C-alpha cells in the first residue's frame, strides 16, 4: 500500500514533461497482434516483489488486473492516429471506461478535470511546454488518467519529461 501510494503520488506529480525516445524503450509495446502500433508500457508491482516488473503486453492485462493485490500502471502514448484508435479500443474494451471519458481522453481539453465513477476516477491535468511558454504566452500539454483500486492508466499525445523521470526512478528502485 505504501509503495502504491508513493507510486501514485509520483505519477500525479508527473504531469509536466516526458519520455525517452521509442527506440530506447525496453518495451514500448509493439505487440504483434492487432495491437501492433500501440505505444504502451505496463508496470506491475506484486506484493513481496523486490522490483516493479515491466515488459507485459495487452494480452497480459486481464490476468494482471484480475489479481487485486497487483498494482498496475499502463502508460499509453498516442502520437499517431493509429495509436489513438488502438488506445481508444483498449480503454473501451479492456478497461470498460465510460465512452464519454474516453472521448475526453482522446481529445485535447483546455480545462483540468476530475470526475468520479463507481470503480475509478478520471482526471485531466496539464503540464507546461517548456520550449513554447514564455512571459507573454502560456502553453500546456495534456495528461489524462484513470485511477482505480489497483490500477493507473495514463494517456498523452505528447511526451512528458516528468513521466520519463518517474519511469526511470521505478526502473532503478528496489522495493525491499
């Protein structure tokens, strides 16, 4: 629980800047079935484990989520129309999120948002775009997320340096 709270806290702080290039990702998921284009990373904490695990595929999600002791983070990057379509399908079919939140997730919204549902909380946060924001212009990018009992799903169409930093910290950390 403490690890999940720390992970969740770190992820909420991670709404500002972003990720390592796709080519350097150990698994920035090109799963060889219908999910060929989906850019996705899955991190899983299992009670008693000394590290957070990664390298899972879409096919593993039902089993991972079915064990309520696991804490699962699915990070989706939708930089292309194909990736966005596959992310939409995953959010609707695998997670069964409300279709209006999925539409909000896929579309860019100007306002932050938090909306509670029986099994999850949907949120929209914005991070500052460092290269484009200046004294006369404030430019942001959007990070959408779903927080449930044992999962966090994040979606963004731009890379965030802060999400990259959280992932690097997860990869370096031992939990024991």
